[in-house]
């Protein structure tokens, strides 16, 4: 199942919108993360930088075979041996990865899906306790050069609330600006037996907007 409004421009145009390694580091990806799951890898824009940061396996998942093939070809050309690509409808069938098997998950430009809780619950499931989730999305600004229509484009507080409802805990500094066109946040799956704070308890980390 394709995410609504998920069309991609040419690779060069798309990758001009981001500084991927800086984004990943700002959203909590470190060498200690271990395995990483990229929900909707596209051209591999974030898959390849993630594979350079972590020595673990980076699982590049996409419903489009051409996107997975492109990502794997780029990984081979870059000499990256820790990228595993899979054509997968993770909306309908999940990632197929074992429970608690990853240390980091990416939900980038994807939470305008009609049922964001489905993706967030799957990310929670595949992450080990203490694992981190990075969320990235287009700013709620109609002047951005791309992005879904404003009526379905999620606001920062919405993404934060959805993630916390799924059981994640917001990590400081909370919602961050990722210029020129995006915002993001890093969250954590609490340790087993630990209850994530309610969204209102995290308000000090969530700025207006």
C-alpha cells in the first residue's frame, strides 16, 4: 500500500532538500544504535548515511521495487556492505523483522499516512527497549517546495502526541528545526516495565507550532 501523496521528484532534486547525516545525528542516531530500520527508503537518501554511522545492519524497506533496487545499487557503489533491502508493504504486513531486533527506526516524511498509529506501533515493536525513533517531516508551511497538502500535513505536536500514544518517550531537546524545510524529533522506547510519561508531562520539550 502506497502512502498517500508519496510521489518522489528526481533524485537530485529530492536530495537537495536535506543534509542527511546532520539530520540523523540531530535525531539521535549514533554508532551504538546497532541495527536500523528505514521505513520507506526511497532513493536511499538516509539509508546510506545511516549505514556509514552504524556498523549494524540497515534494513531499507519500500513498497516500490525500483526504490529498493536503486538504494542497493548505491550502497554497492559506495562500498557499504551493511545495507539489506527488501520490497515490503510494511503498512499492510509490517516489517517482517523480529520483536525488539533494532536499535533505531526512521519514520521520515511518512506520518501523513491516514493511520500513523500503524507505523508507530510497528516501529515500537521492532525496537529494543532503549531503542530510538527518529521522526522527520515537512514544516507546516505552504511555501515549502514539496510536501503533502497542508490539510494532511502533520504538525509537530501531532506527531509528538501520536508517538507518545504509541508508547514512546520524547527525548530532549524535543522538537527541533531542521532547515531549510523540515522539523524532527527523537523518541525512545522505554525499558521493559517502565511506563512512558503522558504527553502533558512532556510539554516542556514541545514548543508551540
